[in-house]
C-alpha cells in the first residue's frame, strides 16, 4: 500500500469492536514494533507469540 494508507489502517483497527475475532493484533508498525492494541500491548505480544508470528526483533 501507499505511505498514506497507514493512517487509514490505524483508524480502522482502532475502531474494531471485536479485536480477537477480527485479528487487528496482527498489524505491526513499519519498524516491527508492536504499535498499539485496544487489548493492551502485553495481550498483543502474547497473541502474536501464541500464533508464532511475534516479530523476530521482539522475541527474547
């Protein structure tokens, strides 16, 4: 996507009423940091870890 789409994605996932059913926790920042999550960053990290998708930079 284009560089201006990031804001639209952020707005859409920020308004997600079902953050576990609609997997917005899989969205990470361009630098592989976690970004944000309505359920809190510890929960986002745990979900990504359980799925085996936690970015390599954040493991350890």
